[in-house]
């Protein structure tokens, strides 16, 4: 290892938050992305930096290697930063709404600018299914959607939660209960501390449980639901906030400690059938009420057709009518010829 690379790794270790599972540094070889305070701005402004070749700034990234940003007025620092396989940068933090934490998910393009196709000015802020959530980590998926893990607050007992945002930033209502999964049981407090993906694309979440029997849990995350994979006792002296899920070569592990994360492998929740959507759904400003412009005939069953798309119920009467017309024409023609052949005066 060269002295320059060693210095870069030391810098990255200093910029990460060792007390928390979520990391503000992502490393890929000698390339790194990290978030720091912006010394030129107020307390709510931060810098997203891209370093290459050790500690050198990538001058093609943002403005001379960095992008200034804020998650919103009064926001805490980002809780976690992730980079997907397309080199887009994702981060999650929390704002306040009614004195309750509200997740903010931001996305940046590989070149450092805010991704304007994501939410409003590159940010999605929401209270998922009306649940106040303090986010701890996020995991971008290969289809452009993202998982967010954290803790539901405002309850008698804090509870670990996970929710899923679709590729357009909307809440996936089919995930969990009305869009939010909460760890079952309310006797012990719990929090979801980190998310990770395996080499074959399976997502998992680490959960710390506090109570009479503190422990760490690892749950798989799929579109079929969450299932516990393993559990281990937790040290009574630790609050478990630094519990991380890690994929180590060929198996999952629960580890304690912060530090940089790696680029997220391509992960998915699984194959899910698309929702049935009408081919041309008309707009309904009445919110689903009766529309005077909709005819009852539109709901009648379609007539059977032949291979050319012609309805048989129309063809048979049509043939009868045409045959009658032809027969009448022939009969009138015969009468006319008879009159022409009749001798005069008779």
C-alpha cells in the first residue's frame, strides 16, 4: 500500500461515524464518496465529495470535486450515504414535521448534480403511512427503488421499521402493512440499524433489540415479507446502534462497528406481478363518483366476432336484408320485361 493510499484510508476512517451503523463514506478501491460539513455555510449545509486516486478531488464531479447541498431547513446531518451500481449517490436524513422526525431521501447523479427526476429537486420527504420514522440507513435497489430502515417514534415502545419507495419516489403500499413493516411484538424496544445486499441480490436488515434479553437480529427483506435469518445476544453495555448486516464472501454476519461501506450490488425484492391497470383509464375528477359522460353501453359484454373482427350478430341480419333487396330488384325487373313484351292495344 502506497503512502498516498494509506493517507486516504486514514482520512476516510476519520470522516465516518464509528458510533453508528450508517456510514457517510462509500469506498470503491481508490475511489470514495463522502459527506462533510460545509465550513462556508450554516449548520444545515453539507458537502458531497468525490475523491479519486487516493485523496485527490474528482474535478469532473459537481463543482471542482464537490457538491454543496442541504436536506432541508432544520435537518439533522444525513444518517447514511450509499452508492448504487450506476454510481448514483443516495442519502437519507431526517427533518421535523409536527415535532416528529420525517425521513428525507436524496439522490444525486454520478456527475454530482441533484437528480431532478427524483422527488422535488432530487429529494423525497414523507411520513410513510402516517408513521413518524427516524431513518438510520437506506439501500438502493437495481430497479431504481430504495429501502429505508429506521425506528418508529412516538410510540410507547420504539419499534424497528422498514419501508420501500418505488422508482418514482412513491411509497410502495404493497410492502408491509400499508407500506411500512414493523417488527412484531411491543414488549421490547427495537430499531433497524442497517441494510445490506448479498452477492446474489438478497436484501437484509439488521435490528437491535433492547430489553430484558438484548440481542441483534438479521431479517431477509423480500416482496413476500420479512423473515428472521439469525439472532445473537447483545452486550448489555452496548446500545446496539452500530449493529451492521454484512455479506461476507458466502454468508451473512451481524457485526458491530462503523466505517465506510462499499458500492451496493444489484439487489431486488423479487419478481412481483404488475398491478392490473386499464389500457386507457379515463381521468376522474370526481374521485370515483358517477360520471354523466359514461354510457351504460360501455359496460355491456362485447359481441362475439369472427377472425376478421366482424360480429356474427350483425352479419346474419345483414345477409337477410341484402337478399330481400336483391329479390325485390329481380322481381321488379321481370315485371318490367313482361310489360315491354305485351302487344299494343291488348
